């Protein structure tokens, strides 16, 4: 029996694909949507909190510092979407207004960590054997200390406060970023592009400025997006310990700290600020992984 359609005889059967091998109508679009759903949700969460940080009065129905003892410990409901605290302050409004300090602390700490890591990583990766050895030992010492302990030591020396918290979180996250940047610079230093520039007589400073740093900075956006959620989490942890924003500031970590006393009576005082922290941390992680995957294509 011939399988060539041009040579089929009238009695030969025509082979058709089995129905089970055909994709169901619309399943391709559903699979693509399901694959992109975590990314879409993450982008929506970050966009919402970014809007809350820029225009809090647009989303918050109440003053976050207004005290109303008659509404104290009101549960989530129509009047107060996420309930109220011990002073009758609206939890939802406080979370919305708390997005600005929480995200600003996270962004500033991430910028400090990445800036310090860029300096250390560049010195270690491009400065020669001895500088690499020295910076490597410093990073190993910093890695030997738990991140929270390192931040607590710095705050104990400099004193508590929002500014100190920003610097402490930045110092805590810098060693990990520095190792990544160092590895990136070492890989670029031995690349054919840099070898060709060396053969052409380019100076080390010119090679660093033109060929290495621009390419080494490519992963910075991914690291910064990932670090934002991590920094928000660290800052909230320090505020929870009473070392960040002082009460009654509407900051997520401070709200967690204030609500733990009434956990059995008003669970919503800790649940919803904690949920906001988890959502930002998870959304930034998903978004950074998507950026990394897109850059690898």
C-alpha cells in the first residue's frame, strides 16, 4: 500500500491522525494563561502596593492615625474591611498607608546593598589576586554571621530608627550580591570580548568601563527585584522587634508587633499586615524569576 497521496489507488485507505493526539480546542490558550497566571498575579500585587505607596489617600477610606475607641477590636466587615485595632484605627487604611514606608525602606536598603556589593564585587573580580583574596575573606566573615544578628549588632552600635534599619538591612544583603557580581565579572574578564580588547591595547580602566561593567550590571535588575521582597521582610522583622519605625506609625512590621499582644482577641491585627509582607515578598520573587528566565532566552 502506498502512502504517497499522489499515488494512492482508489481502494487505499487514507491515514488520519488519531483523535486522541489532537489538542482539544482552546487548551493551548488555557495552558498559556495558566503558565502566566503567577506572573500576572505578582505584577498585579506589586502594582497595587506601588499605587498604595504613591497615592495612599486614593485607596484608604480612613485616616490611619485616627482613634475611635467605640470601634476598637471590630472584626472584618462592611464598615471596616479588615477590622480595627485596639484604638479603633482601620487596619486596611493602615496597611495602605504602610505600603510607602515599608517599600521605601525595602527599596533604599536594596539600593545600599547592591551599591556596596557592586564595589566589593568589582574589586574582587577585577582587582587582582590579593584584592580578591582580601575581599573574599571579608565576605566569608560576614557570611559566618546570621543576617539578623549582623543587623542587630549594627543597630546596637548606631541606635534604633528607620535610617539605621535601612543601612542595617543593606549591609545584611550586600555579601550575597557581592558574590554574584564577583562571579559575573570574573566570567566576563576571561571572555573573548575582553581578550580581544586587551590585544587591541585598551587600558584596564577602559575595559572595565566599556566591556565589563555594562554587561555585569545586566543581572542587577533581577537581583534588585528579588532583593526588594527580601529587604521588606528584613525591615519588618526589625520593626517587629521594636528597632524600626516607632508606634503608632502605620508600618507593617510595627503593626505586627502591636498586634501580637491581642492575637487571641483580634487575630486580624497581625494576620493582614503579615499577609501584605508575604504577598510583596512572594510577588517580587516570582517577578525576578520571570525576568531571569526572559534574560536567559
